């Protein structure tokens, strides 16, 4: 685990904003291990997701530690924050780093919770976690075989995941070229943003949950799944998307089956709303997973 700063072990609690709120457990005691991946090395449009993990952690201190919906207090949940990965420049190396750290966390019987950073990190996490089903909310299909000369671009994430996981569900997509939509139709269960709007997120999630049938899932939320008019702190903004409430329904419904979670692609150059939603979804994930497992 030498790639990580062990902030939780330094005892320097005055650096409160450098860890996620209430993530005060020791690594040994923790059920949830948060780490940041401040990487935006393959960004194709607007850079800045490297600042996402810090913004998510900072705003996490804005919220009460009590969650009235689940009646849990996060201070009573064993969460640790390992800090940020000291990221490599090359995306293939970054994927390997994330796989190493997430693999250690999973072997220690904990749930990895990743703060991004661009979506590339997810490829490493999925390789480590090896879920039965990969479920992603994303404006983009991310099904390119290669982008800007690398197969590990943020635009290739779902394509790489398909090499490790056969069962892939995509929710909220509305962007991709013709080839990607053909691949999506053939090899994924695709619920476009329009489908979510027409059928409602509740109906979509009932179907997804039936499909999952209690199997182990990895849940990845690309922040741009949400309409950029609502959360504009994004590297690749797309309008006509899902709402924060839709995403909360996804997390609430699917967290109980998850063995890994990430919230990625937060480029926090807005009024703070994109990071605020991200921090709340991290809390929502942990709360729903914890309550389901008790
Ligand atoms: Mn993505
Ligand atoms: Mn995206």
C-alpha cells in the first residue's frame, strides 16, 4: 500500500479536510476504505478532475453525520480514508495502481470506495473486484476501443470492463458514435437517459434488480450521467441527462449488492454542487450498504 499517504495513521487530525468526513476508523477496523484517484491524464475536453477527490472530501464536512433516512450516524460506521493515490502519468500504470490498492482492500474483506478523478480508475478497480455484474451511470457509452492513442482513455472504460465482466448494465447514456451504440445494443443492457425519463428510474431499477438477482455488482457513477445544467462541474458536460434524485435512487437500490463503488469525473469548477452530490452519494452508498449488511 506504499502508493498511499496514510493520513489516518499520522494522527494529524488538524488536517481534517484531507479525509472524508467521519472516515475515522483504523484500516484494521474499517469495513469501507475510501481512496482518491486525482488523475486526469487522458482528459479529452476540459481538464480538472484531478481536483475532484479534494473537493468531495472538503464538502463532506458540510453534512451532518446523522442520516435520517437510514437512522445511522456515520461516526458509528467503520470507514477509513487512505488518502490519495500518488498517481502515475501513464493511464495503463494508473490502472495497475488502482487494481493493486483495490485488490488489497478486497482481500482484507473491505469495500473499496473510490473518489475520482477520471473514469479510467474504474478499470483497475473492476479488475481487482471481479464482480458478476458491472453497473455504470454515465452520459457516455465509453465503448471506444482506443482514444487519443490509448486503450485506457476515459472514453474506453466500459469497453475495457467488458473484457473482464460479461454482464454490463449502462444507465443514463446519451452520447457515443454509431459503432458504440451497436456494441452497447449487442453486449450491454442499455437504459439511455431518454429511457430513464420515459419509464421512470423506479421501473428501470426494478428491472435491473431482477436482472442482478442478488449477484455481486460493482457500481460506478460517472458524474456526467447527471444533466450538466444541474451539476456543471464536469470534464465532458452533456445536457438532457439524469437528475441527482435519479442517481440517489440508483445508489439506494443497488448499494446492498455492491462489492465496490466509485464516483468519478468530478471537475469541481462550479458552485460546488457537483462535489456536493458526489459526497452525498458516497455517504448514501455507505449507509445503504451498511444497513443492508447488518
Ligand atoms: Mn465515463
Ligand atoms: Mn461520461
